[in-house]
């Protein structure tokens, strides 16, 4: 296969993200750039709420095993039961101020959890892995 050299000016943010992916995957920057051109740039986090962007950005630097661990993680039954109990109390307007604060914390953590799982799966897919349906992760 014949190759051609190309000079390309990249925004600093894109360059840094691709460089981090190269380091995390132990690939050359050229290999990562070629993959980005072939299948698109690695999934971004810029559209996520600002409070979660740093968490999602950190996933770019993880190796595949760590990403699989996140993608396959589940919340505990106890956490889910408490969250649903608080949701029901809130819907019935029988929730205390302390429980309302706890519910807010649960919502934030649930959002963070799901965004991390989804982003980890998207990164794994971008890196060439087959991602099974969510119920089998």
C-alpha cells in the first residue's frame, strides 16, 4: 500500500486527546490518527454536563481492561433499592429534607455512573472492540 505524508493543523484539544489515546493504547500517534480518519475521532465528552467532563476525559487515558471493568460495572442492589425508595417518597411528597438531599446525591451519582459506563463502551468500540448488548455487559 502506498502512503502519502500529510501536514495537518489540529486544535490543541484534539491533538492532546489523540495523544492521550495513543499513550493509553500503546500505539503511535500516526496509528491513532489513521484510525480516527477511518472511523472518526474518539468519542468526546464536551456535550456532557460540565460536572462530569473531567471524569469522562480521564477515561481516555485508561487501558482497555480498565474500560471493560467500568463498562461491565453495576450498581449494587442496596443502592438501587434505596434510590427507588427515595423516588417513591418524593413522588408521594413524604420525603424529608435530608432524604431530598440524599435523592439529589443519588441522581448525580447515577448520572455519573451511566455516563462513565456509556463513555467507556464508546471508547472500547472506537478502539475496535465488539460491544455486546447492554444486558450482557
